[in-house]
């Protein structure tokens, strides 16, 4: 079955796949292509609509990415976002220049709700701005449909030409009514009915893996988290017994996690994954000895993972492919195109330069965490596994500030277990996107039992997020925090203070490193 298609043309923005993901939330299939995709290919794809992404360039400079102006004559609805809006104005005779006052962050805008794009959107609404250039003159045939205090043209449109543009980012969660705006474009302007489901992604991915792998042997890096678990089940359905799953217990897992993962995926579990558990705790502790820089920790852990996999592969015979549960936020933060590298994820940016496999397969690379969960449910993976708390590949190694030791790992394991247990008891586990305890490198004076102590501080981190690209810190009730704090201080040896991280993403990351 051929599905309706919205085409996203990428001009170098960090949120290109996030735009695609929002379109998929409307049950409309979406693909991301480079900005210079030919008109012939666009016609061949026959999209119901096109979206221009943001980007770091200025449209009026000679080396800026531009598309073929003839794209506006295809009679296909187009929505320009940020740089994409400026590009539309620039190519069609409007004027763009550097702003006297830049706009970054949450901004109140005023909208013309008679526009189809702003149907059922509040006349004053909060949007996420991130720009230094702005449109100062609209092209002929366009009208202004939105403005802010510092941006006189926050949105414009030419209804006859089906051309729409917004200076803000409707795809991020900080734009309060962003999904309404994107849905209006997809449903009301592009006339999409929404005939695509995540089941279609699962089916097409399984078919693609079958074609790619053939009779080859595949080794899957299975951590027990939702990403690698879904990737493993996809591969299992595609190639059956040609899959071997390796679980590396690096000694940096959550409390009891190694045994829990083996119980689910091992020989007594319901999945036929040729599961192998490798206990490599001492190997990792030795490599991490004396290392304090979080980026170095990530790269060391990532390389050791690969070396363990290579060793196992040699033991089981020839292996053609390595499978990883990489998801899109991992790709972005590890640096994509002109995007800045935030941190190296062990399954993206932390790989060694030489890997003893023909190819690496990453079936979830273009999905976000909640989309991965939806795929897992479509595959029949149990809820308790699909909704497990996300856990980074480097594990507790990046939740310990400073050098990693067995003693510090024990402290953060015990504190994290208490935190997660009390969050579940309070019924907050499903509403939080991520929550965990981290061990700071700060020691301070305390008093316990009339005795002076000089021990570590535990930091609690909890956020609301769905896409893991942006996040807001969670307002956990004080009575719950009180129980957590008292239990950690009383039950975890070496801790005399509990701190709460109340920073959103951005400016921080979700992890604590």
C-alpha cells in the first residue's frame, strides 16, 4: 500500500527528524531528504506537502543552502520553518536581514486565527524562537499572520500558492500549540487523511532487514533497555536463528539489572535470541581507572563494548553485521552534519575507527524514544519491558562525576534503586520521561547520630519529555522527595546530602555528567 507522504527538506537544522516525527504523530508518513533534492525526484515522490527545516545559515550570503525556486510552482503546499521561512521570503522577492535584537527561547506571539494554519490556535500563544535573522518585507501576494514584540513577521502565507511560513519552531515541545499548527498544515492544508501507523514502520523495517542481511550472521548489542530490546526483537522476526544477542555486564548497571536482563532474554525467557551474557566488570573498571572526563569515559566504554563484541564474534564464528539500538537523539547529540557534538554516545560517536564487521545496522536510528516504545508494543513486547526507564549505554559511568570505582558504583546503585522505588510507589513512573540518581564529586560535612561525617552528595534528576530533544525538570511532590531523601541518607553508606537538579534541557542535557 502506498501511503500519503509529507517531504521534509533539510537545510542543516537540528530538528529535521523531530519535524518528521511530529508529522508521523498525525499518522502521515514522512521522509527527510537533503535540501538540494531534484525537482524530478520530488515529482516522482509525489508528496502531499513539503516542509523546509531550519538551519544555521543566513539566506542572503553567497554560500547559503538554497533550493530550486521552481519548487514553488509545483502546486504542492509548502511550510517553511525558521531558516525555511526566510528562504521562502528571499527566493520570492521578500527581504531578510540580520535582526537588531535576536530572539531565543519562549516567546509570546500574536496570531491571526482566521488562517487555516492557526485554526483553533489561541490569539496569543507561546512559541519557541531561535533566530538572529528575520523577514522585514513579505513577498508579493503574501500576508502577515503572526508577529511578536521583536519579530514583525513571525508568520506569513500566500493562500493561493499554498505557501506558508513561520519564524518559530512548531516542532518543539516549548511551542505550546505547535502540534495544532503542524496538524493544521498536514490535515487542513495538505488534505492528508492519516493512513500510516507505526505498524507500517515495523513491517517495512523487518522486510528491509531481511533484504539487507540475507543469510548473513548478525550480532546484536543488547543492553536490556527499550531501544536495544526493540532492535533485537525486530532482528529476530527478520532473520530468526541467524541472530546472536550479546549482553555485556560492564559493572556499571543499575542494581540487580544484569540478572533481570538475563531473566527476560536468556534461555528461560520467551525470546529466541541466542542470548550470551559476558561478565566483563573488571575489564571495564581497569580501563576507567583514573579517568574523570565524561567524554573520555564514553569513548573508553564504547570501544570496550566493541572489543567484547569482536571477541564473542570470533568465538561463535563468522559474523557479518552488528546491530545497535541507536535512536535519533543519540545521533543528533553525537554531531550530525553541521550540528554541534554535545556528547559521544557509545553506539554513535564513541565507536573505534576500525570495527571487525561488514556493516552496522541501526533500525531505530530515525525514531524518538516514545516512537520506539510504540514499535515495541506493535511487536508484542510486554508493557513492563517497553516502559522500562531509559538507561544510557555507558551506564552509571556517566552518572558518577569524576573517577569510577566499585565503591562509587555501589553508592549510586543503592541511591538510584531507592529513588526509582519511591517514584513507582507514588505512581509517578509513567508520567516522567527520565529519572535517576547520580553521584556528585562533592563531599561536605554532615552530622549523623551526633557524629561528624564527611560524605558525598547524591543528585536527583527527573524530567518530563517525550522526544528527549527537549525536557522540563519534574516537579516531584515535596512529601515524595522527603521520603526519598531520608531513605537515601539513612540507607546508603557514604552519603549525607541529597540535591535536586531543577534544570531543563536546554541548557543542560538529560544525563548528569
